[in-house]
C-alpha cells in the first residue's frame, strides 16, 4: 500500500515538473491554416484541406487537423498555393539599398522567392564579393528568399573591359572561368547571359559554352537573354537563330538551360511564337534540357517611355544635333578621379550613401568607364533635348511654319510610329500615351487621340510631344503571349526590379506579374487554367532551379505559402501610374513566418539567400 502511494506521489511530482518545463498547453503547431482550398503546385484542381506549419516546415496536410497553434488562419473562402517563385528578376540591384530589402512589390503579388542576377548582369563579382553581400542580407534580413546567378556580362567586363569586341585570349578565358567557378563555390545557382547587351553581345557562342560548362559540376543552371531578342524586329530569322544558339549551348554543355522572357518583339514578327516554340520542342524531344520563362504583358521594357517625334525630325538633320553623350563625357574628362567619384556619390540614386565596396569598385574602374558612368549620373541627356529645350523647341516650330519642311516632318513622325524599334513597329493603335500634361489623354492610344482631336496621326503626335507627352507601345502580340503561356515548360518571370516605391518610371511587371497572369489569363480570358498558372509559378520554376524543398504544398516542404482571395485581386499598377501594389494576397508566409497579414507587411524579414545543395 505504502509503495503504491509513493508511486502516486512520484507520478504527481513528474507531472508537476513536466508542466513546469513546458507551457501547460503545449502548442502542436506554429501556424494552422484551416478550411483552405489548396492548389498544391501541380496542375491538378484545387482540394479542401488544412495545413499545419511548425518552424519553417509544412508538417501536415490533411482534411481536418486537430491541434493547438500559436496562430490559426481561417482560410474559408480563400485559396492557398505554394509561394510564387519569380524566375527572372533584377532585384539584386535595388536590394543593395536597405529600404528596398523587403521587396514589398514582390510580396504583394504572393512572391516568396526570387531569382536575381539575370541577363548577364549581377552584383557578382564586381560590386563586392558575393560572400559579403550574402552575409549582409542574412544579417540585416530580406523579404523574399533570393537565389543568385553570376552574370556573364559582369565577368567579361571585369576581365576584358566593357568595349572589347573580340574573342578572349586563352588567358582571359581562363580568368573568366575562374570568376564563374568562384561564384559557384560561394553559392551561385548558375550563370546568366545578356547576349543582346554590351558587353555580353561581344561574347561568341564558343565563349559562352566554355563558361556554362564551368557550372555543370555544381548542378548549376544557365539562363539566357538571347541574342537579337529585341533588335530583330525586322528579321525573323535572327530571332530563330538566337533560340537555336541557346539550344546549342544546352546541348553541348548538358547544363539545364532556360530562355529568359521568351517573346516576339515587333509587329512584323507577330505569330512567330509557333516557330520559336517548335525549335525548343524539337530539342526537348531529343532530351535537351531546355525551358523558358515569360512575363504576361504586351508592353516591352527596352524603350518604355519614348518621345513621339523622332530626334531627326525634331532637329531637322540625321545626326544627333545639340549635345551628344560623348560631348558631355568630354566635359567630365577634365576632372580628377576623386572629383568624379564625389559627383557620382552626390547624384547616384538620390543621395543614398554608397557602400565601401561600391566605392572600391568605382576606384578600380577604367578611367573611360568611370567618366561615362559619372556623366550619365550627373547629366540626364533627355532633360537637355526635345520639347523641354526652349531653343530646340523654337527652331522646330519655325521649321513647322515652312509647309514643305512640315510635310517632311509629318512623314518622318508617321514612319517612326509605324516602323521604328522604339515603337516596336506596332503602329498608332498600339502606341499608348503614358504621361501627358492633359491627364485625360493618359492611357489612350495615339490613334484614339487623333480621332478625338480630328487630326492626322502625325499632327496628333506632334501636338502631344509639344505638351511633353511620352508613349509606350504594345510591342508583343496577344496571340504569341497566349501561345507561349500554354506551354508546360514555360515558367513565370517578371523581369522586375526592386524599385524605390513611388519614384521614377518603371514597368508594371515589377508590381503585378503574378496576379495579372492569374486574373487576366486564367480567370478572365481563360487562356489557361488557374492550376496551370499556379504550376508555372511554383513547382515548375522550383524544378528548373533545383529548389528541391520549395514549390509545393506538401509535408516536409518549406512553408512558403500564399493565401489568395481570388475574387478581390486588383492589379492597380498602370502604365501612367506604375507604383501601385496589388491586392488579393491576404496572407503570405516566407519560411514559416507571417510576412503579410491581412494584406499588410508585418515588418518581418524572414527571407534567406538560398544556397544550392552541394552535388
Ligand atoms: Zn533580359
């Protein structure tokens, strides 16, 4: 009897200490999402489920989960999906500044992971070594997760300079390979090229193959902004050739290759998506590892806001007239390096202090490049030219008084609107006025405005330009966008940036890519199903990038989750007013931490710089 009593006392004592060491009601989960309709990352239809999260992991996905949680989200009437993965961004540039680290423009679209360092241009390895950048972002916190690529253009610039239109010597090639290798060792996911830009364009296929081969032993990937992408508006064959080059690189290196922002520029090329996709599909049928990404807009990024009168018609001669960029560079060339750097500091990105590494980078630049950079930073040439320049304006109006001269100007304006690269040769019906002193005209096409005013296209364009208006154009055809979107190997990539909120002109893709694709193309136009869109921005990019623990609502996966209110999606960013956050994301979890709560930022910065698994 005595023994039984002491056993009972011992049991009570045990219970007491157990309760002391744990809170009385132990929490089973950190976050419990109840009653959700789940898109799991596949292209299968939604299903009803609860989802439980502990730490940064999805620990349970089941019809009904009973248990305690620190926070319960009732997702009745809402949908959940794996957090969106943005395959293609240039966010690393803006994220150098502390105030842009949250990347709210991405979070508000439901994006939880971004891939940065695209189009051959990365912070790596020029601005600072990657380890410093990664450490700083890790210590100070970032909004979404980031996966970084090393840019071919940067590597080439550091070894060969920016203007070298030639093949590298074998020694230079070895140096470039070493830089790529170092980046891979420091945690890059792969390499990107911008074969249409300086200096990437100077790199021939063989050079790219040699550098892409370096990432193979690290299970790296290759992202290609292909050659001639936007500069082939008059030459279909060049566009096809550019895709074939990407296929060749994929074939010869065995490295999974992704074609960035796949699209067809220039109205005369519209319809070409079928041929471009056929090249990709033939390669895929032959087991070449090749995929693509896309942003769902008809507006391009290259010449987003152009004047409506071409320069030659404005000044009345073929050469530039007035100040050219080399004139301005010449003025700055008389200054000492230290003065140049001082001026750069004062004018660069609205006086935000530059980092020590950035200053070191400026100090190490070739003199010519430094002068170029500083003169561009200090003097915005477009502010000295065009209708804002009183003298140029007066001379232009004088020329318009001469009827023969005026006819000539009108002809040039029409040609420019219909034929030029700036206009994507898309014509007045695709030329949209983005900014104008008459706000009522913003968002209308040049054709519409000409009709309203009862004027010819040329006269309407001239009048608008004199009012300081700027235009942009729908240079991609809807049919091509939809054709590409339907492909099961095409992921979503915004090509967006981490902008200073509210400042400057920017493409709306930075603000509304992911919800635009769901709302416009799945819910309204029904081009594709919602699960198809979800897959293209979750499990497909995860697969392409080798993120093996993200992109799915599945037990054991990282808790990157977006809770969507489909009926309240509003993509508010517009071409005239691009700095507008989307609505429709009710909650957002990054690595199991609530970062958007009822649509608002919680202040958390739980993103991580992702590191690839060692092969
Ligand atoms: Zn690009």
